[in-house]
C-alpha cells in the first residue's frame, strides 16, 4: 500500500480527480498496523516504540532515553558535505539507535545499507530539522505543533482523509487499479496518443526539435520531453556524454519479492510487519503482514493469511548471485525459513510467488543530492527541453512520484503560453486544462513504474 501520511495529500487529490475515491482501502492512525512495527532480533519479534510513553517502558528504554539526551545536547552540524544515514543517526542519537533504527529502516524503505545511503537525499527533513532547531526531537515536536489543520485548496476527499488520520491506503483490486484508471482516462482523450510496446532506442534533445526514435526506427518529433525512465535507461537513450555520465552515477538495487499465502493458519500479529537488521540476517530485508493491514483483500473461500518478504537489495549478488539467473527455489527456501524462524509458521504455503525485480529501487548513496543538482543544472544551462521525473532523483514513495510528475508540468505551461498563446490571458483556462492532461500523462508513466516495483 501507499503511505498516506507524509506527502500524501496531493496524491489523495489526484485519486479523487480520477474518480477512484470509492475504490480506496485505508487504515487510520489508531489501527494496529499503523502503530506497531516489529524488529526481528535473535529469532524473535521485538515491537518498536510508537510514542514517548512506550519508549520509556520499552525493553531498550535505556538506549532510547540516552538517544533523547544526546540529541537535545548535541551540537548542530552545518557543513554542506553529505554524510551517511548511519553516521547521522550515530552522531545525533548514539551507536545503539543507529544500529537499532537506521539500519533496518533503510533496508525496509530503500533495500540498502544505512552506511552507504546519503542522509540529505534519504531523510532531508532530518537534516533540515537539525539545521533549524539543532535537535531532531525538537524539530519533530515543532512540526507537529505548527502543522496546519487544513492545507491549501485541497478537495473534500483529501481533507477528510487527513482529518480522519489516514496512514496507509490501497485499492480494492490492488495497486494495479491506480495506473489502469489513469490509462483508461487518457485513452478517452482525443488529443492524447499512447504508444505501447515501443521500446525507446534514442532521444535527442539538443536539436531545435526534440526527437524520439523507437526500435522500429521511426522518429517522433515533439516540443518537450518529460522522462520517467530510470536514470540508467535514459542515459543509454540520450547518448549524451556529459549528461549520460551524471545519469549513470545513480545506481539501483535488485529485490526478490516473495508473496506467500497460508491456509487455515492462525496468525495473531496485528502489525504492519517486521524489519530485519543487517547484523541479524543480511539477505532478508523484512516481512509485510498483508492480511493484518488489509484483510479485505484475503480470499473469501477459506481462512487465509498473506504476507510478503523482501530479499536481497544491496546484498542481492552476495547471497543470491546474478538477478537474471538466480535460483528461485533458493529464494523460496529463504523466505519459508524466515517465516518459520520469526513467526513460527511451519506449514507449507497454499500459494507462493517469487518475483525478481531487477534495478527496481534507486540507491541514493552519499552525495546523491549534489549529483542530482549538478544534473539538473546541466539541463538548465544547456537550455534542454527535458524534465526528469520518477524515482531516480528525489523520492521513491508513490506520493513523491505523483507530486513530482505534476510539478514538472510547470515548464510545459510556460512553453505552451510562449509558443501558442503569447501569454494571452484569454487562453489561460485552455492552458490549465492542457496542463492537467499533461499531469495525467506523467502520473500515468510514474504509476506504471511504481506498479512494476509493487506488483
């Protein structure tokens, strides 16, 4: 599902705009799956604290209390140089919290090592909080106190979701329903052309008109390109030495997704799931308790229990080999052994699907934010008619991807005004309408990229 709390307001507005609001499944802040997160430690589940009160009663309370004192008394760091997530947490909260929290959290979100991920790209709000308040905990408190009750021009559906405290959302027929709804809308528009099964061979953005050449050799000309391709694929298509080098510096990781269903198995863990630290089991990243989050998606034919396991990530090749030829039986065995170890389930699954997703999550290593700034500066300085969206640059979550796609229609708004209307205010309404259509197109591209990750 989608995290509907952080940055989810614009996504919710978009869901309402494409008339999918009646198909949404959601859980609120009071739901156990929104509050309870487990860590897998020494073969057992340990619940992470969800509040100050639970932190003070936690079995690791000494580490959490020490971390709070360290954060409130530590000096701020104002260097422009990036640092790893692990070093940031260690400096702000101490070694225990760096290993207990930052390590499994980075594995669960980015399938990567907290020692290689750059904090300015992965958790920019933490860096901002340190700069503005000299304390992460103080910053979090100030943000909560100063958070507006209503936001901008949000529609009724989005505001209701915010007031009800939505934390996670999905759709009745799964995530696939989201991109399919967008695609159906676009197919009904007469001024939109969709080319399916047309692999891009080359993109030229340095000519007076932008040219896209597909595998069949037929060039297509346009005024502007918005690319949702992964950075490595765009680097190959552009064949531009300077920009291609910057794009190629953004690496990706591979993840094996194992979807399990057990029939007539008792499962009492009402939680989002379990993260597994690298020092516990490097190969297995975590488990999501699908049935505990959205039991509506379980089969009605029998009592079932569904869960998903993520395996590999930055550790894929070390433990599983080449993702193009790895042993799926080995991955299945790893998943079942993990479920047995931490959840005590020894039964054979009624269903088991193993999918290897190659280069599915970008690896925001230390310095990533500066590399992206340099890349965008090159595009601007050369006046290229090119915008970059997708997960390669600034955010891997669905809300981030949709918001970035809509934001990148702004250059198109200016180009359309300049070229066709000369900033004539009489045509403003038509421009806004076209802008929304372009937003739909880009969001559709992004949603399909996201679906390839989540399916």
